[in-house]
C-alpha cells in the first residue's frame, strides 16, 4: 500500500528538478486547454449568467400578463373571455416608418404611434363597452407594460440563442454588456404594475402634480385629446396651465394643446415641468432649471413644441426633478413628492424673472398623470 | 444575491386640513386620490384634503 504519511512533496511537484513530468503537465495542459477552448469556456461561463437574467425576464413577462388578466377579471365587467384577446394584444408589434428619406418622418411616426394607441383603446373597449375612461387608461398602461416586457424577453432570448447556436463568443459579449441596463428597466416596469393598478402617482407625475395643484381653483376645459387647460392670473400676467387629464394614466397631447393656445393667443414664454433621468452620482429629487423643451417619449411631441416655439419666437424654459428610471415609473417617493412646493415656488419665480406685466405664459406639467387629478 | 436585503415599499397618504393646516400621515387606502377630500380633521372637524401620496422603501 501507498504510504501517504511519507510523501516527498518537493520531489512530486518538482521543486528541485525542472524536468518533473507531473509539474510539466500541470502547467502545459491548462495552456493548451485555454488556447483551443478558451472562448468556448468563456461562452459557457457567460451563458449561465445570461440564462439567469433571461429566466427572470421570462418570469416578469408572465407575471405582468397574469396581473393584467387578473385585473381585468376582478375590476372590469367583461362581455367575453379576455385571455385570447390579451395574448393577441401583447404580441402586437409596431413597424416604424422608413427613415431613408427623413423628410416628414415625424408626422409618419406620430401617425403610426397614435394609430396603435387608438386601435388598442378601441379594442379594449370592445371587451367591456361600459368601461370608464379611468379604468381604460389603467388597462392600456398595464397592457403596454406586458407588451414591452414580452418584447424585451423575445429580443434578449433571440440574441442569446443565436450566439449559443453559432457557438460564437463575440456575439454574446454585447448581450452581456447590455443585460444589466435591460434588467434595470425590466425590474422597474414590473415594479410599476401595483402603482398603476391602484391609481397611485408615479415619479414621472411630478410635473402634472405641480400644475394640477395650481389648476385646482380654476375652471378647466379639454383642449386636446386627454389634455386639460386652465386659465388664471398671476401678478398681472395671464397663465395658461396645461396638463394631461388625470387621474387616468396618460401623458395627453400637450403639443396639440400648445398649437391650439398659440393660434388663439399671443404667448411670451413657455415653462415646462418634467421628471428627468438623473445621472449616476446625482441626488434623487434634486431640482434643476434649464432651457429647451423638457419632454420625453418618442420625440414627436417635443418636435412639434419646438417647431411652434421657433416659428412664434417663444422662449422655452424648463424645470426638471431628477430621478432614476425606477423612481420615474414606480410609486412616487417621499423625496420627489416633497419637491412639489419648491418646484411650484420656482415656477412663479421663473415667471416673474422672464416675463413682464401684461404678458402671457404657458405652463406645461409634462409626464404621466396617473393618480394626479386637477 | 445572497446578501442583498429584501425591499418592501409601503404607500402613505398625507392629508392636510385647509382650515387649521394640520398635517397627518396615514397608510394609503384604495380609493385615495390626490387633492380629493378625505376624513375629518382631528382637531377642527373640517374635511381634510389629500396633499401627497408616496411610497417609502424599507429593507428587511
């Protein structure tokens, strides 16, 4: 029998003799292995990490679909079983217009996006003709979330499976780099579901919240689709207060409303209040002022607002409340809610600084007005 | 992650009395809508208005 108590480690590992064959194997084998199979090993290691992420995306997708169907069954009086129709809606895609010739692309994009929104709204109404506008906006938002999570899962899974099928490590690298950012957005979307279901304000609603509070004592009128306007006075200036019609989950159509206001009245300044994505290292709920149209989305609303302001030579001022992507679409945090009075004070300060008595200002509260009436 | 703490977000409603300006924070209940009328004020009996609705995250 081998005596393990009497092993000479110096001899075994060649501490004294460089020609020890066991030691040579220990060094040379991994080198050969990594030269020929290095990328494949990395592919396996990376794959296991990606698989975990994709599994989470799959669960988010399923969870959002189930939440939507449950919400419909519990809260809406349905005439037909919604499952089949919801599954169809979730898989709907949008083909963006060709941009080889960019002339007129904004109108085309706007038409495509609005056509999709109108189609979804009308078909959701067909599930329950008595559905209120408030419930309809909630269901539409929940459907958008489920549809987006489905699309994210499909794209990421496709990229992963393609790389695996081709045994192509470089193909998996961009996926590995982009996945943490995608996961951050997907988690935020999944976490936003309870707030939209309960009709609570989200971080993005800080603009509508500030303007909605200013509108409270005024008479309101619908000025464009899902957008309300109120007229008031402040230190001999006329204020046109504009926001999406709450408390439904919508961003309204502020550009159409601005077009209507500027065609009927002379406007001397536009002030936009919105939530803005904070940079890493910046404090959440910090307030910043600036110039230019503070409005996100696909870009069509911003384009129209900028075009109106340019043609009529109206300066645009902005006040933004910084927040993360997660804070923007989930239940409003205390810190963001606490900035409302400060933002309001800064709006009045901005009006006094940039306009004279007798002039008119449009103040737009930009963002999703879920849970924020006026 | 093994060591990451579980986060729970609790929703709160802040009501303010328009007469005596008393502020009260309570747990959010379904049906609470910003700027709408809420319960009677504890000190003066006037109807309070919902001033804020927000979430606070706790780590477990």
